[in-house]
C-alpha cells in the first residue's frame, strides 16, 4: 500500500469513528441523532437552550395524519422513532366559518394526534430526548453553534417568522377535542384554534399577517370561543411562537445537511410541521449512514410534492379570504371523512404544478 493510499484509509477510518455533530435538539435534530445512534455512530447534539422544547412550554399541538402514506405513528415507529409520548387521537372536531356556521370534522382514522410540546414528562420533545439518551447520544445543553468544522446536520428551527401562533395555555373542564374558526377577523390569513387534552387547553390565533395587532386578534379569538362554546380558562398563561416556511430547492449548506424548519420543511398552508421535521431528520441521518444515498433525492421524493402543494394552497386561500375558507369547510362536509379530503387537498396534480410559480411569486410578495 502506498503512502497516499494509507493516508486515505486512515482518513476514512477516522471519519467512520469520529462523532457526528448535530446543531439543534428539536424534533428534527433529535430524530437525526436517534437514527445515527441506532446505526452505530457516535453523536454529539448541541442545543443552545438549557432544556428541550424550551420555546413551547406545554403548548398543545397537532401531529397531522393526512400527508404521506400510513398512520403517522406507524410511520414514526417504522423509522425507529419512539411514539412513547402522551397523545389524544382526534377523529372528530368542529370547524366554524366567519359567520359562525358549524361544520363537523370527522374521520374513521385520526385526523391528527394532540401532543404536548416542551420539556415536561410525557411531551413529544421529552420522549425523543429520552430515546436519544438511551442510545448514548451526548447532548450538550447551552451549546450555541452556527456552524460545524466538519460534516454534520443543522436543525436549529425557524430563522424568521412567516406565521405566528399566539394565545393562552390553561386548565379546563372541557373534554378532549379540537375546534377551529376560519375568520380573518380572528386570524388574518390563518385560523383560530382551541385544543384540549387531559384537562389542559391551548387557545390561539394562528396568523400569517397582522402581527403588530396580535393582542387584538388573540382577544377576539378568546371571546369568539367563549361565545360559541361557553368555556372558561383557569390559570391562563400567555404564550406565543413563530414558524417559517418557504419552498426549498436544496437541504444542503456547504458540507452540512439541513433538517426541519431551518430547511423549509414546514406546511405553508396550515403550519403543521412536526411530521416533516422528524422525517427529514431521519432522512438526513440515513444519507450519512448510507453513503450512496443522496439527502436531496430522499426528501424530494418523500416531501417535495406535499410542500409545493401546501404552498399553492396557502397562496390560493390567502387570495380568497373568508369566502375561500367557507368553501373549504363546505367542501369537506359531504365527503364525511376529513382525512380523505385533506389527502386530496395536499395531493400533487398537473394543474397544481402549473400554478406553483404563481403561488411562489404571491407568497414572496406577501412576505
């Protein structure tokens, strides 16, 4: 063996046994760390905060069950990701239009699963953390990094705000369930929602514009749900969060792979991004474990059509306003299966591909 061949062999062996660094311990970063550790690699995970899920603090969110094939919990388990977190499957709910008309939302399979976000026991973030630690992942809290010296994965979450969700966490006697109102007077370009699981609730205005008047929209949201449902909040705590969406062309930054919302893997239509985040972390890790697998090829095959269609839906409904939202609620009602309707709504088609450039221009203009 020549000296150059020996050097290359030593370098290859070093790369195989050197730790892989990941920045960001959200769902994407934790899923990547879990996948790499299950594949036998040593992983160092950097998190700027002192705990996982720091920005959510017991926020209730929906893990959507309509994009892709198969139940989302089965998909996660099939990818080696734990589902050992507290959840409430939602097979029915109520939607309201701007004129207070009620529309049943129902499905034979869960439309979504309510989950808790944050550092507490039973949350999605804590379950992923516990799995990562059980596999030997080294997690460094309070470690802020903007770049890595070698190959690694970046998953630091949103860098700007395309959408904000602002409202309250509280305790309640309401039964588990979900309710939403589609009305620009409450949530410009978005929707207002009320989620309840296990005696705790989250009520928020999810708005895509009008951020400067967020307090007004939140108060209108609370007042509307009180009038429609007669609920009260105990021990209410104000909370807000932001999301960022764009249509990505690549999920690489130099030698680094980018996962989750930092890469643009977010649902531009309704803001459901946990499924995309977790699966993108899995795919980024797989591409590092399987040297002949290209990360961009993986996510484009699995998610690009869904992300493109979500961006188109966002542009269309932003253009149509309350009348478009009412059409949306009316259109799903006769089908009697909201999950089936949503799968159609998010399904790629030739017409939607033709309209995508218009949608991207509109979203850039709005942003």
